[in-house]
C-alpha cells in the first residue's frame, strides 16, 4: 500500500491536507468537482505516479487550483 501526503489549494477556499492512498486522493478530487479533474497521471490505469510533485490547473486563470503530493516512506507511521 502506497501512502501520499497531499495538499489541494483552491483560491478562496481553505487548503485541504490529508494523508491517504492514491485512490482516496482521486475520490476526493472527484467529490470536489474541480475544473479539469485529477491530473492525467493519476487517472490513467498504467501510469506511474512520481514520488512527489505539483500539478497546477490553468495557472493564472479564474479556474486555477493546485495539488502537491509526496510519497510517504512505507516505514513511517501515519497518525490520522
């Protein structure tokens, strides 16, 4: 099981920070109904997701939002 710490930032909203599996992150993005949806590498079945990164949707536009993620070491204890 791969765990990611992630933050979603949307202008005018409080930042959302969680530590979950990738599938839960994708579910959360779907529920938020952000323009453009999840980054392409997160929704393609065989795509590899990098250990860390930042995705910015429509930078500089009124629909801008961002996702930053970092893979959590498998031996790190996650306290929710």
